[in-house]
C-alpha cells in the first residue's frame, strides 16, 4: 500500500467556506433511542420497500419491517424494539412523502416488564446485544453468500442517492470491475461524519474493503481523501499498512464537488465516464462511500444490519455541534435536543450540506440511511435575496464540473422549454450546486435543472407505461 497525490484536476468546481472546524474534533457519540421513531420505507434510490407491519404490532430490533420491492430496492429493518402506532405517509428530507412506520420505543407487550429506554442504550454501548444475523467468516464465505448478506442487511450507498449496494457490487454480465474506489472526500461544507469514521473506525472500513474486493473479484483499490484531512489520511495509512495487492490512498486537491463519483474516478485514475446512460462500471469502476464499507464489515463479521448511522449536526445556531450515531428514523428535533438544543433561533434548517442539501420546513422530519448532516444556520449565515435576470457573465459555465451551459439551460426552463433544456444535456447535471453558488444574479440554476429533469423523467415514465399498455393489448 502506498500514498500518492492525484495528478489530475477536473474542469470547473468551486471553493465554498467549509466550516468543518465546528464538528471535526468531536468524537462520535451514540444517541439514546428516542421515544418515537419514524422509519421510512423509502430510504434509498428505487422502489420503496413493501411494509410488512401494521398498527398494534410489536417488533424487535433488527426485525424485517419492509421487504425490498423490486430489483432497485432495499429492505428495511426495525432500528429498535417498539410498538407500531401507525403506518402513514410522512414527509421526507427532499420534500416527497412516503410510507413510514411510526414506533413507540417505550411500549412493551403485555406481561413484559417495562424497561427504561436508557437501559437498552447501555446494553448497546456495552455491545451486549446479540447479533441479529449470524456472523460470517468473510474469508471462507462465497461471493454469493457475501452478496446475500449485504442485501439482507439493508445496505445502500450512504454518501449520496442511496443506490442498493448489493446491485452495485454485482456488475452485469460482460462488465468487470478494475478499480474499487472508496470515497472519503467528504467535500460538502460542515459535514465531518466520514472524517470521524476514518479516525475512529478505520479498522472496520478496511474489513469492508476486503469484503467488497472479494465480491468484485480482486480489483485494484483506490482510497480517495481530500488533502485537508491529514489526520484521516494518517489513520487510513495505519489501518491499511499491511494490506496485500494493488491498494493506494490517493490524496485529492481540495475542490468541490470532489466527492462526485465521476469526478473522483477522473481525479484518482484519470479515466472519463461517458455521458448517461453510461455508468462507472462501463469503464471498469465501482465507487462506494467509506461509511458503506464500514457497514458491510459490520454486517458480515458482526451480523449487524444497517440500523443506524453517523450524522453531523452542525451550524452556528446549534448549542453543541456533534457527530451523532443515531438510529434511522430519529426525528431532527431529537437530534437537535441531543446536541443541547438551539443556541439561537435558526433562520434555516438544512438536511445534508449547504451545497446539495435540502432546506426543510420542520424538525419533525426523520433521518434515513443517507442522512449525512443536519445544519442549523442563524440569520448571520443566511440572507434573503431576489433572483435577477442572467447577466451573461459565464461564471456558472466555468464552475460547472459537467461542462454544461448552465445559463442557457436555466433560461430554457424559465421559458418552459424543457425540450431545449434536454437538448442542452440537462440530464447529465449532477445537481452539485456549483452554478448557483457562482451566480452573482442569485439565479436558482440548480433548481431549474432539477425541475427540467423531473419533467423529463415524468414524460419518459408516461411513454414507457403507454408502450407497455399497447404491448399488452
């Protein structure tokens, strides 16, 4: 294993204020299970899981409560013991609604003695809870057994859209993985969850990498980390020092969006992924977040499915920024309370980071497997503005890492000409926000791109349904 500096720099990108000092030195803290959990059936990309429980049911921690409902789907397990008090539509971080199971974690079946909620947490902290799945010896297990374990553990990508991990680790016939890239860039402002994982759980990340490498047939491994995280680089160097094979830690220049998988592929190896529908595997790559790697290690060696994750709670309006290990389904209000509450009234609450996150209207929204951050920003950190007409300065074009004419796309969408936006390749937009960040006229360019992409997807789905109906006749 060796450490190298990346010789490649992609076109575009920006340098936002990172503000990571608020939480970067805060060790991961496990949060007590809150009295109520709101567990969505749509915590991943693809079809929502099919709910298996109903109001009145008592469930145990790790019990399957949602089965995968298609090829691109992920199962959901109960993050804690509790009683199902409702199954209903609930608002998610991105604004859509999905079926969610609401648990009362303080309730016990009749005849079972009540147990203080913090006792369950004490057991969890002391690691006395029995494995939910039978632990596997990954060295002896077959590739198929390891893939099945990743699937039944409910693991999805934890750094972005939440793509089902068992699907990504199982390339289609004719495709071969040459490089496994572990994404440790964490280029979003404020977020430090992955940084703390590298410092505190590098050994678990290594196990996950070994397992993924076995599943994928022994590809070369590249661990991508931005150069502003020297402590993380050192921790990973120590954990991977004696690993065998073609493994490198690649130190990337600090540039947003360095965590985008297509740009990370170029930054680490210099290979370009063609425009959609091409995928990284088409040029020999699989990219996984390091949190996903740690989750795979725990699922295989310890029998622990993905029931919780580390989320950075930060911003100048929260009393004590922290990196919190919390069960999936924890309401933002409970996360905030665990961090000492509000220091000042927040002017904006953001799920995720400031570049790609979503402003949310209520702290009653709950975390999912992909919730990397929760930001509380005061009026000193945000301001009201009015969008102006494009001044044709070209800053958005220079900032776009996908080489798009963002200004013209925005004008097309503003004129309700989605076809023109499609012709300008809006579907290749990764919604990184670099264009909006760079615009002196404060134009919501990223939102225009999202609007166009949603319209195009809706049209394509309607065309597909129409074709299927015609074929059925």
